[in-house]
DNA sequence: ATGGCATCATTTTGATGA
């Protein structure tokens, strides 16, 4: 099976690209972030026509997450039960498979803005609560996949040379990300040999993509049983070359079940 | 030091993102 994550930066604007991508890449599950669309505006029919089912939660203007899946999503959980939050950033589903149920979690982690910002405090609190939720989920679901925009570049090799900011790479953010791995999750991209300077996001400004001035902040984390079955993880740069692209591009993991 | 681009909401400018 293949599972993927893509921050689309407005599903309304990007829907034709998402549909085209799914036709080219008929993954079993696609996690979307930054729908920027109210829940009742979700384009369910467009995905149904492709034979997909959906679980989603949205809000006006900001955030919003969805999981598009071939299997019927079961046990849909919106948000984090340990962290009351107006912002729609987290959704979980369960799908059946030959190795038993697989829990798929789609996350749009906060950006943080700057280290001095209240949004940064919120980001770290959000990660702490995510840690608590994943710890509980791992006990319940041994086959766990957590996909999304983490807004953390875990290591220096995940950051282009000229990046001058401290947000997304600060020690506290990296520690928060590492603490998720310490639960027994693996960054699937790093299970395999990869090209140097592999990124999943490029700034719209200053020709970021053309210069490959990017960051790797979109990740697929896998629990041990799924990690052992994971045979590939790739970043698909093609959608970033589209007209009117998202600033993020999809990451895809293959799990050979 | 700042803005640079894109999106959204309400406008001729601001908030947010990363």
C-alpha cells in the first residue's frame, strides 16, 4: 500500500491538481493539510468520483485537514482529545489491512511564526499534546502512521544552505520532533538512501524552487511494524512544477503488505 | 533591516504562512 501527505495550501485553489495527482498516483491514503475551507465546503463528490472516501475537518481561512482513502475510514477522531483547540489541525482514521487495522493520523503542526511569538509557545504546547496522543494511540494501534506538515526540519541536512531563520529549526522544535521518534516512530524518508538537499517545501519568493532553497518539513512517521514493511519513501517534486503550485509537494511511503 | 509570494478576507491593506 502507498500512503502520502501533501500540504495543499488551499484545497479550493488546488483541487484540480489534487485530483490530477491522485489519478497519476492512486495511493491508498492521502493526507491533506491547509484546506483553508469550511467543513461544509469540502469537495466530497470530486473524490467520490475517483472511488475515494474522505474524513475531514475544516474552518474558514486557515488550517483544515483531510484523509482521502480507498478503504472506508473507521473510528474517525477529530482533533486531539488531550488538547482542546479551535484550530482544525488533526484527524485520525482506521483502515483494515492484511496485517490488521492501520491507524492513519494526519497532522498540520503549527508554524510558530518566530521564537518570540505566542504562536511559538502554542506550537510547543501542541507538540507536547501530540506526543501524549501518539503515546496513547500507539498502545491502541500497533500499526500507526503519522503523516503531515510538522513545520520542523529535523536536521541540518533538511535545510538549504542559505536559510537564515531560527523558526522550524530551533533546538526546542527539533527536540519536540525527536520526542515523537522516541515513542518508537521512524522518519520513513531516512530509512533509505536519499539525494542530498531533498526538501518538501520551497518559498514562493526569491525563486525558492528554482534555487532548490527549501526545507524538509513534511514527514511520514511509522511505528515499528510498519517501518519493517516500508520499502520506499520518496518526495514527488512534480506538483511543485505545476502552474499555481502549492509551496509544499507530496511525500509518499510504500508499505509492502 | 526589510521584503520578496500566495491565499484569504475585506479591501486599496492586513494576517498568516515558513
